[in-house]
């Protein structure tokens, strides 16, 4: 039996008079790869910020792993097993690649030796073992994205929220990231990701929700979304394929 791990129920987020997210509802199944797409300013990252405790919701509920989380702090939500990456990858540049990933591991262990082992496991998983002792700031963008993945995976999440993890990458780098995402899902982690690369989204997602001007425009399989006239008019037909 399929279990829902996330319920977004009538969630709205207002900034003064500006409605960034308006009455959005959807559910995500365990071990699903779930896409969140839409034009710039559609409310995607704002919704991520609400889900991870960085913004309080104006109304509605966020239920993760059977717990209501919309009043929790980001660190509390992380400990429950929901973690995220950021659009702008900013590793602690003066620390080594390994030390950056150990920071993720320290969310679930206080033992340095254990954090080191957990971090090396994730560096191996994303193909960065050879860079462990390099300064994180010296990596090119494609490897920084992999470092970001390794760091959040070191916290052993139940759900991983990826905010434009393929942004700024070439096709080869994107394919490499998508392979890692598939492997992470196959190990039992649920993935929700925001992405503008429609080829990436349609190739990897089980289901997709489309936001437009803060509202849910459509929900369905990649095939249903890419053939939906409303989605084509609002998003896919406007030169947003990149």
C-alpha cells in the first residue's frame, strides 16, 4: 500500500498584500520523485521555505511523516528527516569538501569519527571521493552541486527537497545529477524538486505539480503535464524550456 509522506493542505503565504502562495494542496508518496515547476515568481521556492520552516505559513497545514510541522523551526524539521538544497550553492569555501559534508552528518551524530565515515560514504556516492581534501570553494559549479547533495544526504533524510539542483549545469553534468537522484530514491528517500529544465523533469519525475502566480495550475504525470493546454499556455509555450 502506497503511503503519503507529505500533505500540503490549503497552504497560503502572504507578504503584506502580496500573495506568494495561494491555497495550494497536494500530497507526495513515499519514495516518489515529485516535480514542482512553473514560471519564475510562481511561488515554488516560497513553498519550499514554508515546508522547511524558514517562512511561517499564513494559513493551511503542512503534514510530514504524520506530523504537523508548520510551526517548527528549520533545525527541528531537519531532525524529523526533511532537508533541502538551495538555488545558490554556497559551500563553506575555506573548509575541505569532506568537512562540508561532515556538517550534514553532525545533524544526527556528535561523534567526529562517525561523521567522518558518514561523510566519506556520501562523497563516494556522488563521485567526489577524490576531492575530499580539496577546499570546497575551489570546486567548479557542477561539483559544488554534487557537494551540496552529499552534504544533505549525510543527514540521512527521509525526504530531500532540491531547489534547481540542475541550474547552471551542462547536459552531461545534469545527467550525472539525475543518476544520483535516482539512486537516492532507490535507497528509499523521497525527492521533491524544483526545476526549470523540462527535459530533466519529465525524464525523472513520477508526478508533477505546476504552480502559476502562487496557485496550483495542474497536477499529473509528466505526459499529462506536457500535454495540458493550460500548462502549455502559462509555462511551456512561453519559451521556458530552458
